[in-house]
C-alpha cells in the first residue's frame, strides 16, 4: 500500500514537472527574443531614413538626367510639405496602428519603381513635374512612416528607440557609401546614361530594403507575444490618447527654448541644403553628389556626439549654449553661399575649403538638432498628464517638419537669385 502511494506520488510529481516544463517551453515559444526586436527596430529606422537621404542624394542627379536646371530646393520643399500634411492627419487620428508601417514600406517600394519609370521615359519640364509628384508621395510616406514607427517602437514589448535611432544613422551613411562605390568603380563616366544608371541602382536598393522591411514587419507583428502585447496596449488606452493642440501648448510652454533652437537650426539647414549647398555650386556633378554624402555623414556624426557622449564632456552642454551655437552656424551657411556666388575667387571655390565648410555646417546642425530632441524629457515636467506629454512630443515632430518646409521654401527663392556659373568641366 505504501509503495503504491509512493508510486502514485512519484507519477503525480513527474506529471506536474512535465506540465511545468511544457508550460515553460510554450512560453519560450511565445516570447520574442530581444535580439530580434533590436533587429526589427534598427531595420525600420534604416528603412525610414534611407528614403529621405536618398531623395536628397538624388536631388543633384535628377536635374542632369531630366535635362533641366537645378530644382533641388523644390525637391526638398515637396517632400517636407507632403510629410507635414500626413503628420497632421496622423496627429488628429490619435491611433497606434502597427500594421500601417507594413503598408507604408510597400508603398515606398512602389513609388520608387514609379520614379525609375519617370527618369527612364520622361525629360524636360514634364519629367520635372512627374518627379516632384513622386517626391511628394515619398514625403507623405516618410511623414506617415516616421510617426507610426516611432509609436509602435516606443509602445512595443521593449522600448528600442535607441536602436531605432541607430537605424536612422545607418540610413544616413549607406546612401553616400553606395553612391561613392557606383560612381568610382561601376559607372565611372560623366554621361547622362551613367548618372541615370547610378540612380537606378540607388533606387533599386531602396526598393529591396523597403520590401525586406515590410516582410520582416509582417513576420514580427504575427508573433503571438507581439500581437498580444499590442492588444493589451490598445485595451490600456495608450494607443487612443487624445492629442490636442491645447494639451500640446501646456507642454510647449516649458520647452520654448527647444522650439527656438529647432527653428534656428532647421531653417538654416534647409534654406541652404541641398538647393544652394551644393546644388548651386560651380562643381562637376560627381563632386556635388559627394558633398551631399559628406553632409549626411557629418550630420550623423554631430547627432551621434549629442546622443552618445555624456554632457559633462561637451563644451555646449545646455540649451542656451546650443542656441548660440545654432546662431553661429548661420555664418557658416552664409560663407558657403558666398562660395556659390563668388565661384571665380580661388580661395572661396577651392574644394577643400568648401568641404571643410560643409563638414562644419552639417556637424553643428546635427548636434544642435539632436541635443534639442534629447532635452525634451528634461524640459517637460513629469507631473503633467499623459495626454499633455503625448500631445507635446507629437506636436514637436510636426513643428520640426514645419521648420523644414519653411527652410525649403526660402531656398526656392534664393536659388534663382544666385548667378549661374559657367558649366564646369
């Protein structure tokens, strides 16, 4: 009898142990590894930012291929205004819809296919208009993608906004590297066909990245643990916080210095880049494209300093000093504009001088912008309601887009006023 009880006890214990083991294995199966979530965040940041940087990179190639005058300023303007419109729409929708990012990534691929068709079949003013329409569509996709991506990563199982920002940084570097390789080792000539083929390859790369990212997100969002997490977020009401301008104003009152810094910095950058610097400079196309890449690399470097280095090691380590730095950057921008105007002056038009100027201009701009973004949490008090904090941070993104659009608009007026240099060899 005793042996029987012991046997039953052992069987029950082993059954309980096996059930526990199965539960643990089941939970492991349902869980999403942190490495995969990091990978997804980096990929999404890369996909979002490469869209923008490629548009800037191609803004100096498109006029050559379409056989029209420099319209880089209009490319930036159409992109920023379109992004602004979508930002406002998403602001009023007040919803977290992760699957929207999948659709936007696929649309990004499709519009890039359309742009390839435009530069293949069109030229002159017709091609210019069609290309600008495509740029506006990509701007709308960018505006929607950055807002929805920021939301689904910030409210994900783990907040991986740091990895998302790292993807941003890679998205700023890769277009330059790809363009440099293509122009120096593949399409080494200076004919229109060589420029067109370079554009094909760069756009084709964006198409591939967009499709891969969309597929990865589709897999990610169907994982049971991720799906259940976003369902809980929806039930908690986080995804339906009502964003209003009134609530945003309550937070912006505390963060007026950030708004001022962003205003000075973004207006300065977009007024001169890429329409004037380097679009209007007396340089061969390859050098202008190279300088666009130098700008992107330096801006990424400046942002990295602001984000990853402890403030106590930085000379400009508070908002007041950063605002002064942003104001000083205007003088660098004016110097670069003078380089475009006085192209017959040996010193002003020297490629080394221009390159150093662009490195300084972009690195300071990137530093000021990221330092201001990083300061949002410190400027907005923690005691404010959830609706106020969410509304304020959302409106910040819209405000930045407004500043970018205003800077691009100013560029479209300045570019025609710059004396046109003779065609460079």
